C-alpha cells in the first residue's frame, strides 16, 4: 500500500492554520460571522520562519481538473475504533492506517486524520500565536496561510488553509503545488486534525465541505 503523505502531515502535530480560499478550497460558508486572520510574521524573524524551499509552479488547469472529486462520487463512513471518531470518505480511495491515524489517497488527492493530545480547545488566536512559525519552518514552501474559527455540526473548530509543495515523488522526484485545508477538532484532551490536499486548481469545494462537516466523535 502507499504511504506517501503530503507535507501537510507535519501539520498534524502542529495544529496551525488560517482561512482564505483559493482554487480547490473555494468559499466556505458557515452560520458564524467570525473574522479570518492571516499569519503575520515579524520582519525580524521572516527569514528564520520560512523554509528555504521555493514554491513549485502550479500544474495546468487541465492536469489539476483530473484531481476533481466528481459530483457523482459515492461516500462511505469510516469509523476509527481506537480514535473514537468517524467521518465520510470517498469510496474506493486507498487507505493506510496507523493506530488512531488514517489517510486516504486517490490520484493527487489526499485526506488524512491524525490524533494528538491537547490541553484545551484550540482557537484561531491560539493557533496563530503558538504554531505559525513552526508551520513555516517545517513545511514545504508553505505560503498563503490563514486561519478562521468555524462552527461545524460536531462543534467549534479551527479552519486552516495554506499552499505548499507536495513531497517529492519517490520515483521521479517531481513535486506538485498543493492547496491544503485543515480542520482542528477537540474533545476531552484529544485533538483531531483533518487535512485535505489537492493540486491548486482542482475543484473539490463541495466535497471537502461535506467531509469536514461529517466528522464527529464517537
């Protein structure tokens, strides 16, 4: 089975974020009226806070469209017994599990959930304060990072959007410029990070919203 995880995996341990939708992330609509806040790195630490890897060019729109999740896509419910959570996933995607963590991959699309311990419910403000520099230091050419507090069926969450390079292909070394959406869900000292990634230009707006809203603790 595959197990290439996109650069957003580091994300799992971080709990970072921001909100601004471009390309495949689209426009996220919720009933809340909370304000998005962009990560602002002080000029004095800008160089130290950003990895030296440079963004790769986005693939063509025709190539990106091959990563669109079709409107006819069938979804099934994945439940993690050790993680005590469940959410909807596209049927037929290749799955890899590691204890409480899981990832699904199809073409250049990736979605994954990772669990870590946390002492309190994260907020856009706390994530921005505590993890912004780490994200930019450890990610692959991370750019365009923003964060927003949102209200989902499972409760309050932090919604994060950023662009990054994918991990190099194990055979060709080629990288793809990705858009990543992450959602941070908290309950009883556990933080679940759901990250969805696709090439910039792919149109997965409705499907990503469905997946994020389907997440719930068991």
